[in-house]
C-alpha cells in the first residue's frame, strides 16, 4: 500500500501539477467539441475545469514558495504555464460561446482549419501531461519538434482568411472570432513548448506512474 502524502511535499506537488495538465487536456477537448458541434453544452464543464486549474495554480504557487527550503524540486514555471494554457482555452470558449449566441457560422474551410489546430494542440497537451506522468523525454522532444507546426499553420490560415475576407466570403463578425481563436491556439502551443523547453534542460522528477509502482 502507498503511504499517505503530507501536504506540501514534493510528491503532492508533482501530483497536483499532473492533475493541472490533465484538466487542461480535458478542458481543451470540451471546448473543441463545443466549437465543432456549435453547442454550448460542453462549455459549462470546461468552465468548471478552468476554475479548478486556477485554484490548483494558487495552491501550487503557495506550496512551491513555502517549500523552497524543504527541497520541493518542481520549478515554479510549470504551473504558471499550465495556468496560462487554461487562460487561452477560456479565450477559445469565450469565442465559441459568442459564435453560438450570435448565430455566426464559419465557412467550411475555416471550421476545418480551426478544428485541425484544435487536434494539434490537444496532441501537444497530451504529450506534456504524459511527460509529467511518466518522465518520458521522447514526449518532451515531440512537443519541441511538433509545437512549431501549430504556429506556422495558424499563420498560414490567417493569410488564407485575409483573402476570404477581401473576397467577401467571410463576414466581419466571423473574422474577429477566427483571428482570436488562432491567437489563443497559438498561445496554448507556446506555453506547452515553454514547459517542454524547460523540462528538456532539467532533471525530470519521477513520474506518478513510477511512484505508484514503487509504493505498491
């Protein structure tokens, strides 16, 4: 059996960071579903997850600062970047909610472009989560190598969008939301890569799966 974990210990901090990452993955999937289905229903549990991410960040920041002299090894930037990822996902949810409430529809091409970026961003967040879970450097490398793809794709989609706007294919209300969603997806990617960049240069702590095997 595993022994109880004391509040503020390195093990508890690691578990909470892994929870934060998993909640971000779930949250992004829910917002993706709300966007693709043009449905507000998935946005409510997504908002709950966003609040939980913010709460975990506050708890973790207090633990990391207070535990500095206790040898808590997890760098403070990890929960900070995960919270910024949550902020960007909340931005995606806000834009999705606005599209639904105003009855604004993207063109089929714009839907495919945004949905494709959602898929890439979810893949990156799953890799960040699993890297924290297993301490697998191959996953860290994947985030570093593939992360830039979201930024370049988003920039390409923005250029294509400008052409559609000039041609009158895209309405101004949809244009603003489309550009905002590209920016938020790029924000998710940037912060995921920042986590991976730092993890690639430091000793990765023992993942939760390894700890579970050790204590069982």
